[in-house]
C-alpha cells in the first residue's frame, strides 16, 4: 500500500510509568498488590459547578446512570490523598527531574512554570473525578537513527486506579495504581509508513528507559495512536499495550478508512 499517496499522517501519545520511590502527589509507595485489600469504600459521582460557573454535560449524563464505584485499598500503602480526603502533596521531584531529562534529549523547551491542571474523568477510575496533569516542555526537535522526530508536548500525570471488575451498575477499582507517575510524550504528526512509526515509538520508549526511571512489565507502557488519511477523519486508537502492535494498528485503521471512502464514493 502506498501510504504517501494516501496522505497518511500519524501522531503518537506515549505514556510510560515512572519507577519513583513515591507516587506523584503523595508519599505512598508505587507498588501493585494482589493480596486481600484491607478496606473497601463506596462512592458515587455528583455534579459540581466549574470555575466558569457551568456544569459539564458529560458529567450530568453519567450521574443520571446512578453508578456505584467501590474502591479497594491498604492501610500501609494507601493514604487520604488517594481517597480524595486530603489535598495533594507537592509533586514528586524524581518524576519532575526525569521529565526534564527526557525533554533535554529531544531539545524541547521547558515551561518557566509548571501548573497542575485537571482533566475530567467520569468512569470512576479517579476518586476525585479528575486526573491531575502538568505540562513540562514543548516544541522538541531531534534526529535519531535517521528519523526526524518532532515533540509537541511532554507532560507528567497521575495514573488511574486499576479496574478489578464490573457487575451491573457497580465497578470495582483498586487504589494501588492511582497516582503512579506517568510521563506522556506527544509527537507532532508524522508522514512515515506504519513500520517506521513503530521505530519512532521504540526510540521514544528507549529514551525514557535510559534515564533509569522507566517501570517495566505488562501495563507500564500504553500508546494512543492518531491516524488519518486524505479525505478521512482523524481517528484515535487508545491504549495500545505494546509497541510492536503499533504498525498493525495503523495498517488496519488505514484499510478501514480506505474502505469507508470507497463506500462513500459508491453511494454518491
């Protein structure tokens, strides 16, 4: 398939857990546990007015479902920050230093100030109802192994709680993963072929690993892949769990969009 003539553009958002001594906004250790939780508590979503005086329509819709969220925790590795009963602590310095080091590798520009922002989360995976995230750097440019790599942003954010199960209107989450530092690296759109995009993803992942702060194992790296072709719509494939899957994900999405364009042409 001639991807260049199709006008293929691909953007990556690579999320990698960092192996720090504490979580991003509290002093609990970032360890995942399989033993029986010490406690469970229940929460439900409630609507609150934003700083702009408006209510998020998505939140209002989710609240109407009357879903219940059960959170599992441990007395020795879970604290009130994760339970949203205590203000967050100062961001972890190890995570910040790692993000700055990665930014330097890609010649990205550091922001003069780092502000903690909030992304609304309505699936229950964050007890507070939002994810805390911080932009660290932007506008990176480098050439590695022959690939020109442009970096839009580098951010630090907290990982979500682990989903342990769901039955009816009740979802169960474990708080051990909530708050583990994530570095998010977002690339500029690329016009490379799928296999070449996979190579770029590997380069970015390896760049974080050589800091010595990247966690290893299943679930520690997740990719969001944005794909578009000429005449098609940009589509985001979220949560690709393995770098080796990226080329195939892109190939299948391109095939899907090509077929949709053919169908649209036939219907005219």
